[in-house]
C-alpha cells in the first residue's frame, strides 16, 4: 500500500521527465528538410536520454520489488534520485542545442554521475531490509558493482568532454548498452 | 504487480503526450475571432492526434491484458512504442503550424508509421507468452493484420504528402476510423 | 482491473490539465508589486478553472463508481470529455490575458458547454449498465438534470459575454458553487 | 478504492508540480561556465522547492493513511492544498529569477504560508474520522502543532524579506530541515 504510492509518484515523475524532454525539439517555422535536419543533435541527445530514463525506470522497478516497508530513509533516497534525474531534461537540451560541445557534454556526464550516485544511495537505504535474505542481498551487491563501474566511466567522461567530446558520448552509449541488456540477478533471486 | 507499474508508467506518458499537445495551441494576444480562426489548422491537427493517442491507449490497454509476466523484452518493446508516440506532439505541431504543407504531412505519416512499427514490435514481444492459448493467439494475429494494413496505408501517405497532402490527411482520418470502431477479437477471446 | 486503467489515465490527464494552467502565470521580469498585480486577471481565471477541473474530477470519480465493465463506448465517451477538458487551459489563458473581454469569455462559456455535453455523453454511455439497479439509475438521472441546467446556463452566458461579460462570469461562479456543494445522490445510492 | 483515486490524483499533481519547476532552468544559448553560473539562484530556489514538495508528498502520504472513507470535505480540503502547492513553481521561479530580492522572497513566504494553511485545513477535514482512535488523534494533534509553528515562522519571514531576505531564506531552510527529519508519531500510532 505505502509502496504503491512511492511507485506511483516515482512513475509520475519519470513519465513527466521522459516526456517534457521532447519539448526541447522546438517546432521549426519553415516546412523544409533543412529545418528538420538542424534538429538532429537535439534529437540524438533526446534519444539517448530517453533510453537512460527508460533504464532507470526499469532498474527502479526491480529495486523497489525488494522493499518490504517504506521508511523515511527510502523516501528521501528516492527523492534524491528523482532530483538528479529531473535535471536530465536541462543537461540534455543544453548538450543538444550546443551540438555536443565540451562544457555541455561534461555537464551531461556530471548529471549521469549524480544520477548513479542517487541510485547508489537508494540501494544503500534499501539494503538493511535484506539482511535475512542472502540471495537478494547478493543480487543487489552485483547490481551495485555494475553501478560503481558506470560511475567510474562517467568520471572518465568528464575530462574527455573538454578535448574529445565524442569519446565521452561513446562512453554514454556504451554504458547505456550495458544496462539495456538487463541484469537478471534480482529477477532470479526474487523467484527462488 | 509488475504489470501494474508498466501500465501506470505507460498511462502517465500517454496522458502527458495527449495533454502537452494542447500547449501548441498558442494563446493569441488579440481577443478577436480572426485570431481564433488562425488557429484552425493547429486545432484540427491536435484533434486528429488526440484521437490517435486515444486509439493507442485503448489498444495498449487491451494488449497488456494478454501479458502474464513482464520481462525485459516487453519493457523495451513498450519503451520503443512510447518513444515513437512521444514524437507525435512535435510532428502534430509542425503539421498544424505549416497548414498541412507537404514535408510536415510526410513527417506525420512517417511518425504514424514508426508508431505502428513500435506497436507491432510490442505485439511480437508478447506473442511468446500466448503459445498455449490458441484463441488469444488468434485474436492477436487478427489485430496484427489490421496493423500491417495501417502500416501500408501510412507508407502510401508519405509520397502523396508531397503532391496532394489532402489525400494523405484523408488516409490518416480513414485509418483512425477503422481503429476507433473497436476490434472485439481480443475482448471476446479473453472472455472465453 | 480494466476500470483501474481508465481511472488512472483520466486522473493523469486531469492532473496535467490542472497543473499546466499555472504555466500561463508567466513569471514577471521585475520584482515589483505592480508586476504581480498585473497578473490578477490571469490568476482569477486560473482559480476558476482549477475549481471547475476539481469539480469534474470529483464527479468523474463518482460516475465511474457506477461502471461494472469498461467497453469501447465508455472509453470514447471518456476520451471526448477529456478532449473538451483539455481545451480549458487554452480558453482560461485567453480569457485571463484579455482581462475578461467579450470574445474570450464567450469562448470560455462554449468550452464549459462542450465539457458539460461531454459529461452528458459519458453518463449516457454508462446508463445501460444500470438497468437493473433502479436506485443508481435514479441518482444518475438527478445528476443529469443538474447537468442540463448547467448546460443551459452556459448557453445563456455566451450572448451575455459580448455585452456584459461580468454576468457570464458570475454565471460561471454560480454554477461552480452549485456543483462544489456535492451531489450526495450517487454516494447514497451506492451505499444502499 | 475511493482513496486510491484521491491518492493517484494527488500524486499526479505533485509529480507534475515538482517536475515543471525544472522548466524554469532555461537552457542558455552559450556553452560556457558563465552561462551556467548565472543559473545558480534559479537552481538554488528549485532545490529548496523540490525539497518542500517532497516533504508535502511524504506528509500527505502519511496523513491519507488515516482516512477511512473519502467525503466531499476531504476532496475539497485536498484540492485547496493542491491549489496552493500549484503556485510554488511560479513563486519559486520569480524568487530565483530576481536573485532572492525582497518582494519575491516575501511572496514565496506567503505561498509557503498558504500551503501550510491548506495542509491544516486538510488535517481538520480528516480529524472527525478519528474520534474513536485516541492514539491516531494524538499523533495528528502533534503534527498540527508542528504545522502551526511552521506557519508562524513563515509569517515572521514575510516582513524580514523586505529588509534581510537572507534571514527569510534561512528560515525556509530551517523549517525544511525540521520536516525532513520525519515525524514518526503517525507511523507509530498506526502500528499500535
């Protein structure tokens, strides 16, 4: 019951984040192919962020499966994750509008870094509830390792953004691919 | 339980898509009939897209009834459908603002084409769960045929947009009518 | 189950409608009382529409209690109501920005008229499900009478808008008060 | 059942309020650190309001736990709270854009004051349902005392805003901290 509202609120926030990003695709005044093509970088950055929010939604969904009862720690852990995710439309739009130039790409990396820290915090808040379920605890630990690796990749992407932003961008895509291919540990641990 | 969140998230995204389109109806500064009449093409394109999102919501609703357990394939099939649908406010606004001229109408047709491909992908992701339910499988196959016919109609609408956009537009309306009149196969198959 | 998604989708759309209206309260550049006071008509029209959407949410909530199983008629009746309600932010903003001048107030009356027609249609779609429940049918009939009276008041408000818009506005407030004081017929009929 | 929709609608409105505030973080045209730094006051005011909406969401969540059956009083008490909260994005944006100058900070204090009055009204609407549950009634009374203290602090913050807005701002932060550290009375009273 309590968990339902936490999920419903998070789903609402994530649904709005994923959808308001499309408002950055400003409708051009001319009805020409050129006007459409100019939107390519904004579109590409929207696509990437859509996938990232999708990944976070999926992981959030699995993670909350592990929660027995919602306490204030979990509420604030969840809110801090949502706060960092709510900045994604801003950093996505800035990166797209400036054609993936240095500083905006670095900010995007910082934003993804903050999101992964937020997710880590939420995992930490949930962990104490699993002390007597070694299998779930084990699955969560594996997911946390994957999270720390991503976190390090985002850290690496920050300095690269200033010299070869394309490498940072490829890192973002690479980490997204790693997470899109889903982590079946939690699912399997829940079944057994 | 898992299905609930998939539905809730999709409902959230669809509700936002259907509602942010109205923001394209920019409030005119003058309080005159002329100012209102100028909004007619934007209003007509909004009405059409509202109906299309309504159709997708209804079909999505029926389709997810068939799902037993949510897996990663279904999550990503669903997200790809939502991504294509999230572009509808953009293509709707562009078509309305340019008074149904060639390129925007063609883009709208491409967008509807992508949405129907996204829906087809989601149907494919769900199909393996129905192998032992021949009646549901049969109902889904019928729905897929209807989907492929629509898909072909959108394909036809693309070249027409450049010469007689009105024909493309009539095609959009025609296909909408076909889908508004609901497909009772899945409903009936679920009952038996 | 099916009803849950109809409610969730409607709640989502209504929540967005009620909230995006506040975006019309454009943030002034100067930090002065004058800048704030200039927003008064926009604020007043926002307040009125907030109350109207609140009333529709409450009535929608009671009305859907009567539904046993969702069919396509109800889905489309509901979508037509949501469509007319989705135009409220536009007509509210136009009325507020033009300081309650004739044409925008008339359009607002037309919009409320369309919403009450949409609600009537939805009531009609639900009625056949109640044939064997005379008490609920009776409660719904009473609510429909109230709806028709409101509908007539909105009709009267249209011509008045062009000569004495203040009378139209007082009519809007009057009808809102009638509906804010809740109709307990359906609630009581459901209990017995 | 009835309560579910009240929660779902409130969650939707709160999720949208918390998310549209980020739209005030206008994407700068230049890709420079300076452009980013200029957004600092807008960012700080966004962060504070995000925390406040989070606090209201958490308290709303606990408060509705106490509700047995939803009546019209509770619906309108809830709507009045949501109305005051819906003004937060406006007052937040105005305060951020004007770098915490006097009048906008005073308006923000007024807005928080109205929200706490709205919450008090909702508490009053729910109280009659708890007459036979002394423990819950006691927990609610304690929460109300905390609310009245906050309300007084907001009152104090209004005149300060015109002379030392920084003191008002520190008051906002102080009250937020008091509420972030959660009130366990209701939770404990529900358990016993």
